């Protein structure tokens, strides 16, 4: 393949050109078979009939959809543009997670002081049993 063909491309085949006539006919036939098998042709026929019967309503629906899509794109672009998030390193993210975990543990411990003595004792016994089962105890 030459550089000229890669950059400029090949000549677009004309449907009346005898060189491409058979290929064009086969492609059109394949397209029609596909449209008939998937019933796209009947859907297009119904839409065309609706468009012919209700011209202004059809145009309002089509242009309404286009304007809605355009407005939604503008909204999303504005949302993304205004959402300036600071870039955080992985270390900063991990430190923040550890800080939040420690805050949660401190909150839980301070809430335990408000528990009745019997519930508090049973909690510590179950925690000690859990730690012993998992080998988390500190040995002197």
C-alpha cells in the first residue's frame, strides 16, 4: 500500500460504476434483509407515517430531544468544570482513612462509658475471647 493511498484514501465508489455495481447491489440487499429481519423497516414506516400526519408535532419532538440533549451536555460540562477536586496522593488518602478509623474507635470507647456495667463487662469479655482466638493478645 502506498503512502498516498494511506493519507488520501481510495476513491469513493459510485453506485453506477460497473466495477462496483454488483458489490453495491449485494450490500443494499443485505441491508434490506437485516432491516426486515429486525423489523426496523416497519418501525421506520410507522415513524414516517406519523411524521407525515403530524408535521409540526414531529418537528417539536425531534428538536425538543436535540435541545434537551444539548442542554444536558452543557449542564454536565458545567458540573465537571466547577468540581475542582484537589489531587491527593495515596499516602494522604491512607492517612485520612486511619484518622477516621481512630475517630470512630474513640467515639465507640466514649460511648461504652455510658453503657450499664453488665453490658460493658460482657463486651470486654467477648472482645478478650475474640482477641485470644485470633492471637491478638499481648504477652508479657
